[in-house]
């Protein structure tokens, strides 16, 4: 449920100051989350909220935005098309097309938090969600299934890396990682990652799992569970409702929307999302403080990758999808 996976003010005018907003929402750039005498960041209080899509986690500054992902995708597409053309092969413009996903990393991180989603698709990602796209790519050309085509595209090692060996295709040599490896090497701009660093993924994951074990979060889960039982639904945690096998099909199951609406009502009654999010954010801050130097380097490398991707698109011919 963390990251962009398919299961991502009137207050400002009323409150006025950055400090007050920071206390409510832990906004970056404000000073509410100061450090204590040990250097560890002070915990931020929980906001009162049910909707989660607009909540911002500290690690989000190190995760490519949707605009970044679009930039990287178009640059990758341009490089792959250019590389494949050098071997007399084509690369389809839709290959790196858009995919439906939560619009932010918090949109569905805490289960169902949208009243529109609860009413329409329950626990399923669908048109009520901001990141949903009704996109069905056309089928690949027949040549894309041929062994030679795949060899040129991916090389003979791990796709996207250069851990294979150079091989022959017709009268030409395919590099160790094929065109995908060449593309990744270019866009990574000398970093050991492209897009999202492993350390960032680790902090994102461990912040979530740490929050799940937090006594304050477990307490509101218990209240939520009792509330759900009073409505006829028996789950220990909101994640148990999300992962109910009865809702695992491709479409909402009978009664799923009613369950999701009860789930959302109980979350609102006990501020489950606010407490859960605050713990998640506080765990992330503590982990980030332990890796401050590495994260500064990652931020620089992210800027370099965005610059390289921009340069690629500035010099590349428009792709068929544009």
C-alpha cells in the first residue's frame, strides 16, 4: 500500500501562520518538526482528516513526481526508438504509455480514504480516483515477439542493466544490456539508480511498516475494528479489509462498496487516517535523519537525471506518440 501502487486552503486563510499550518499538517519548509537535543526530529501531531491524497510524506521530496515520471518516460522512449532504429528495428510509441496509479503516494496508502471511491468502486482503483486512466495500449507489432528483437531490446542479461555479454545480431553487436541497458545508463546520469533510489524505497516501506506497529496506531485500529464490528464487519485492521479475498476479483464484489463506506465512516470517527499518517511521517523523519548525507546526494542525482532527460528530449525527434 505504499508508493504509487494500485492498492497514490481555506484552513491556511483561517489559521494564518506557517507555524500553525505546520503543527496541523507537518508542511515542509515550516518549523514545527524541529530537532530535539539528540538531533532526532521532533514528532508532529496528527491532523484530523479522512482524505489522504493531499497529505505529503517527508520522503515524497525524493520520489519522482508525476511530471518527472512523464519526462523520464518520454526520454526513455526517445532513446529506445533511436537505439532500435540503429538495428533496423522499430520501437512502438505506446510501449511506455501511461498507466493507472494513485496520483500521489498517499492517495490509497491507508486503504480507502475517498468517499467517491468507497461509493463507486469500493476497494478497487477506478474512475473516481485522480490517477485513474482508461488506457488500453494497442497490441505490439509481430516483430516484437521475435527472439532477435527481444535480444536487441533487452540484451542477454537483466533487462535495463548491463550485466550480460555483448552478442551478435545480424552483422552488428548488441551491447550487454541491449538498448534498455544503454538507455538506463544514459538517464541514470552516473547514479546507481534511475528514478527512485533503493534507499528511498526502503525508507518509504519501513516508515509504513513501523507505523503499523506503533501503539497509537494500533489503538485507533482497535477502535476502528470495534466500530466495524458494530456495523457487522469483522476485521482487525483497515489493511485486512483491503486484502479481504472476497474483494480480490477484477471488479467490485457484491457488498464491497457498503463495506468500504462503513470502513471510511469508522476511520472518520476515530481519526484513523490522521494518526496513521502522523506516525508514518514521524517514522520516515527518524529514518531520514540517519541517512541525511545520502539523501542530499540522491537529491543532486535526481536533478542531474531530470536535466539529462530534458536534454534528450531537446535533441530527439518527436516520437510517434506525441
